[in-house]
C-alpha cells in the first residue's frame, strides 16, 4: 500500500467514477484501475463495487477509507 494508492482511493470515493477520478488525478483510467486493484489485493478487501453505476463503496471499503482519510 502506498500513499499514492490511498490518494487514488479517496478521490475515487469522492467522484464515484473511474474516468472522472482519473481526469481529476491527471492520470490514465487504466492506471487508476490497476492501482486500485493492487491496493485491494494488498489489504485483502474489496473497496469498490464496480457492478453499480456510479460505483459504490463496500462496507469494508467505507471503514478502510475512513482510516485512509
């Protein structure tokens, strides 16, 4: 887990859209997706439910993001 990944996750939580978050972070959307996946693997939980539009945050993700902020 890196500080950059935490920043990406907090931004994604705020805008609830990968493309918009990537734009705000000035990175490519695939880069954001990959870093979020790496973060989720490293902590062993799913932070974001990608099946909804806009994306939603899992219960475990809410707890994690609260601590990340």
